């Protein structure tokens, strides 16, 4: 029932925000005119930039897998990664890709269930730490500029609230891990199992700090290339925005559109750009909305091949494919077994 209510809520928010953004016929006419005048060479450059994001993220995951002594062929690793990218973009919630990667990786690495699951988990953690670092730097550098208007100030405060919650979560998990408190938590303690998994991941990757720092560095590249993807789309529509200003806006969009409020951030992304780019950079509202929509289309285009890979992918030792529900159940069962062993 919770999933049903969440899905209905996401549908309502997505449809409501899309109507809010696109209902004005004058704005739609401006969008159509901008699409006809756009320089699509820059969209091509944006596609290349997002392909660089995928390459960097795949390298990060490969580094983390090597720490776990999981040695898959480059073809298998690339296939698993593309499948994860596809389902992260096309499934609500943004975690379907992690379930897919975890399940298929378990099938490829019999006897290494712990290492496989921790690699997927720590991949998320490293990416989170990198975006927190970039966001903290950019917000500190451009805070006064970003908060000069009431509308933009509200969005920045939402960003800071989410960022603060993430930092608090990470610090708590570090303290629990460092003091070996995870196993001592009551059985009904919220997120107890996740804290035990994080503790195991921290202890393992702390002993391989060079690989961890390399993964962090690659994560920085991946996030900056994502920002560049959106910037190149802005260039396609002749939006005159300074690089630093545009990059300072990107963490606001990336963070808020990632919240499980709408499907894949659809609608929210466009509204955020409309508020931020129009209010702070004098970009016409119609152009600002198009930047959000076209950038999302670029990401979908670059992620779409993962769907074909999944159809052709044959997990080692398994015939055919199973449903996401069955995958989720098996992964959760293994996670529980791992926690009990720790």
C-alpha cells in the first residue's frame, strides 16, 4: 500500500508540475521557436559529455569491484553497469538499477555475495560524498548570488536541508562504524541492517584507501561532466550563462530532482531551471524549461542502450530473466544473511 500511495503521489506531482510549467500557450510558442533555432551540434557535444559520465562511473565501479577481488571481464562489467544506468533512469525511485546490478552481480560471482553487495553499496556512498564536496564548495563560493531572490533562496535552503541530512547520515554511520556499535544496536533500531552493511563497507575500503580515493576522484569527474552536459544543452539554445554560475545552480537541480517526489524528477527539473536560470541569469523562462527537458532527454538517450543490453544479457548459470520483485526479494534476503554473519 505504501508503494501504491507513493506512486500515486509521484504521478500527481509530476502531472501537476508539468501543467504548471507548460500550460502557458505563449511559453509553448517560444519553446517551439527556440527548438527550431537551436544549434544541435551542442546537443551532440552534450551527448558526448554524458557518455563521459557513464565511462567515469563505470571506472569507479570497476575500481571498487577490484578491491573485493571480483574480476569480471570488461564486457561483463560494462554490461552490468549499462543495465544499472538504464533502470536507474527508467524506473521510479532511482534505485531499481542498484537492485538489478546487485542481483546480476551475485549471479556472476558465486561465493562472493558479501563483496558484490558491498561494492554496489559503496559505489553509491562514494558518489554521494563527491557530490556533497562539490556542492559545499560551489554553494560557499556563490551563496550570496544564489540567495539574492526569495524564490531561489527557498530552493537553496531545501538543498542545504537535504545536504545537511546526508552529511548527518554519513557522520552517524562513520561514528557507529568506527566505534563498532552497529552490532550492539537493538534489533528494531531503524536502519540497523543498513548501518551494519555500511560499517562492513567502511572497514573494508578503509584498508584500501588508495582505491577509495581513486574512486572519489573519478566521481568528481563524473559529476562535473554531468554539469557540463546541461551546460552544453544551454549553449544549444543560446543561453548566455557563465560556467561558474551555471555550475553553482546545478547542485540545486541535481539534489531536488533526485528526491522521490516525481518520476525521475520530471517537471521539478524544468521548474527549478525556470526559477534559477530566469531569476539569476536572465534566461527566458521558455529556454530555461527547454534546457531541463532536453538535458533529461540526452540522459535518457545515453541510458537507453542498457535496455537492449539487458534483453541480450544472459547471467552466468541462469536461464532467462526474472522479475524485479523476485530480484529485490533475493537481494534483501542475502543482505539479511550478510548482516547476521557480521
